[in-house]
C-alpha cells in the first residue's frame, strides 16, 4: 500500500491521526505493508517520477499493489469529492 501524502496536507494528517489508527481499519490493513510516500516537495525529481508512474493528481492518494507490484486499487481524496458532488445533484 502506497500512501501518498504531504506535510501541508490536512486530510493526510486526518488519515494518519484518525483513520489509520482506528482498530477496524488497522485490522483490515494488516495484510498490507504501508509505505508512506512524501510529496511535500512537488518539484523533487523522485516526486515527479512517482507522480507520473502512479498517475497521482493530488494528495492524499492511496494505491494498493498486488504482490507482483501491479496496481490493483486506488483511492484519492478527489474520488470522494466527485462522488459526493454527483450524488447530491
């Protein structure tokens, strides 16, 4: 599990402090290894490479990888925003 976040990202801190510390969430994520990817410096070369490779449009974004390294699921903060906008229309 790749956890793309940044120091300045308030929702990222909420995930760290509230979601990932929740017992049920922690239990559900226990089969995964969580790797935190720091996107604080958007202009850093490694940030650009990873952003392009995983098509990260913003933080927070969580990418789940299969044991083979193939991307099998992702969840971005913009996903819920788009869903909330479409469900309220």
